[in-house]
C-alpha cells in the first residue's frame, strides 16, 4: 500500500522577535510619563486616577495623555512622538479582542523605540496577550486587572487602579527577561502523523481536528501529491517563498502552506490565483486583519471577485451567490479562514475573541454579477480595467436581508438606506468603515431606468441612512477618538457616499437585497489577480 506524506498546515516562518533586553527606568521621580488611552470610557477616568497616584508618589513626575483608536493601530507618527516626548508609557485598556491586539502592537512598537512601556490588560484578555507574546516572540510588560472595568461602577474601577499602581511602577523600573518562544518554522513535518496509508483515514482527520487545524468541518488531508498539484497551477513558484505575512501572528504564509490549507478547504487548482490574491489583500495593513481576527465582534473577511477568471472557474455571482452549493465560493473563503487560524493563530476562544461569531467565518465569498449590471463593476470603480481579474476584501460584521418594493425606485432607495440606519450598527456608533449594498439585476434595472448612476444610488442610500441624533441614549454616544458622522441632526453609518459599495449580485427579481455592515476600522483592499 502506498504511503502518503502529509504537510503541516501551520508551518510558517516566524517574526523576528524581541531585539534585546527591555529598558527600564531607575526611578520615576521627575520623569515624563505618557498615558495612552483608547476609547473605553472607564479607562479615561482610570488614567486620571493613575496620574494622580503616581504624581503623589513620585514628585516632579509629569504626565501627557494621548488618545489612540480602539480597534486599529496608532499612527506611526504618534508613536514616534510619544517615544520622543516621554521617558516611559502606560498603555490601555486591553479590554476587548481587537483593542488587546492593537494595544499590544503599540506597546511593542514603543519598546522597539527604546521607551519603557507597560500594557494594562483585563483578566478576560490576558490569554490573548500571552498568546501574542508567544506568537510574536516579543515580551511586553503587562499589568493585569481582575475585572472588566466597563462592567462595574466607576468607584470599583478606580479602586483597581489603586491596587495596581505599585505593579505598574515595578514593571517600569524592574528589568524582565525577553521572550524567546519556539520558531514555528523548525521541522518540515509534524511528528505525530507524518504519513498515512489512506489519505482519507479518520484517525488523521481526528488528529487535525484535535489540534485546532480545521474549521470544525471535515477536510481533505494535505498530502504532498495534492499540495504539489495545486502549486503547479501557479507555475514556477518556490514553495518556500512567502506570499504575505498573516496577522495576528505576523507569520509568513508560504506558497506551500497556502496550498496545504487550500487542499484542506477542497480547492481546485484553477482557484489558486484567486486564493493567492485574496490572501495578499487580506494581509495588507489597512485591511486590519489584526483587529478583525481578534475582535469580540463578529467581523470576518468577505472576498468579492471581479473579472473573467471568476466566471471561468465558477465563482457564483447569480442566484444564491452568498449561499451554499458552489465549490469555488466555498473553497476560496474557506482557505482564507483556515490560514487565519493556522498561520495567523486566530484560534477561537484564545486569540479569536468573538462573542457570537457568525456563519460567514466558515466562508464568505461571491462574485459581482457584471454581465447583468448596467454599471461599471467594483474593480473598475477601484481603479482597475474591466478586463482585469480582481479580488476585493471587505471586513463584514454580518449580513442583513431586506425585502424591497419591486418597481418604485424611491421606495427601494428609502428601504435600502433605512436598513443601514440602526443605532447598534458599529459603523454608526464609530463613524467609520465601508458598507456594501448588494442589489439584484432587477433592482439595478429599475434604478438605472430611472436615470440613476451607481454613484447616484450610493449617494441616495447614504442620504436615507441617517439616524436622528436625539434617538441615541447618552450612554450610547461615542467617546473619543470615535465620533458620530453627523449632518443636520442626523447620524450616518459611514463618512460619505464613497464608503457605500453598490454591488449587483444574485438572482433577477427586484425583491430581496442584502446589506453588509463592516468592521469600522477596516479599509477595503482591491488587488489585481496575476496569472
């Protein structure tokens, strides 16, 4: 019986890790301390209390407060300014998935700039912080708070600062060893199941599942022969070449590991150029996969395919495009998800902290129905030519089905806009993001027949998506650095109509439409497919 070698779907080159010992201060008296705060309201009050306590305990110490985003990185110029203007920094609050990942990132960058820094983390997210230390092989001094400060009275939150101030002082003045985790690139195969006689053996499948390498559904085992078959579809590529660096770990996705995960997802060879492009797009910094992969929200990448290649390989753009039954749609989105877990390290529960999750985290991929659209497709709007093949990734928080009138364009636009106008929409609360409005060829024909361009449709939907500001309870209004996008007393889900993507997708009837709200701190990325 033939033996089949299996490839490790988690094998990836590691990041550089800690560059050396972390600098500390001999004392805090007379020093300049940066107090870095994100959007958690309780942390704003806790920072004031921390400055008061440290000022009393260390005469001559001065404090400057800086505000950074909750679910994305601080601007590099701001981090440089913090490092230049201060002798040490306290960063917080690591109190959600994406804010823990990005607060860790910002602390790491300040330490790289030789600024003594401590990160304040709540207990619920300490496991994520520890996982980031192991993954990035970079030690960030941390102080743990026992309770989520957003769930208790302010007096309790301030009491936690009183209890933690001594440990914060210690972390800024006492040297700690640098982290030196294992290199995930060591070894070429995993030891426990190096080869199997039957590539469909249930024992091997169970081995993969128990190690968290699957999405919970059965996979095709990544035998060497299967992986090589997919790699051949890309031409003469080096299997060890890094395609992209996958957040949140930042490990390199090699062609070989990408193909191994594509095998597991059931991908056919002809899908590989689209999969490679989707991976590269999702790993672009502005897409913020670091936040999407770690958030307590339900965000996930959605892959939107344009161009002739999508049609050639069977990416569904018509009836049921967002649903089941289409191998290309399923395999492209599923491969990206497996890589986010297996290379990016976004293991559900420990690193991926989504409270609810969503079905789109299994797979979320469709094509635009260009043949039945009266307008230019998305990738042309994004600067490519109609003949180009392209992939766009959007950070989707979910999808909303709308039932619309069939022939009345004004009513269609009103219902589409109103579908985005709900107070709990993260785009509304945070004033950021790019939403997608998926209308059918039937809707598009009615709207175009009324003389509307795609830009007109986006503008009219946006204008109808405002929520009266007086409807918001005081506690539901955003804190800095977030703010409402407000005009004439109405709060809008995104900055302007340019952040409303109108896509023609699905079956012909002008009846059902789908709205895709987005991860607020994610910027969509469009890349041309190279083949």
